[in-house]
């Protein structure tokens, strides 16, 4: 079973959520799930595009106008 790494990037402007995800992936290595929380609406474009370009599974949920959750499997 994959462990889940939570990344709380709420209150941080882009590109910080993406940079925090990249850092967490590098530290965790393969076979991990990441739950990224962000408050920046631009993070949706950055996170989803990064995952698509790198063949990483990503599910994005807009919780509210100021809260976005990403479920990433690497």
C-alpha cells in the first residue's frame, strides 16, 4: 500500500504549490500518494499540467473559490 504524503500549500502563491509537490516527490521517491492542498486558483493549471507532462496520475477537486485539493499518485 502506498503511503500518503500531505502537502499544505494553502496561503502560498504560485509557483510554490508546484515547487512543494516537486520537492515532496523527490524526497519520497516512487510509489507514494500525495494530497496537496492549495488556495491559489492558478495552482490548478500548474499542478495538472505538470502531472500530465510527466505521466503522473492527478485528480483535482475545487472545494471552494479559495481551496483546491489534488490527489496525486506517483
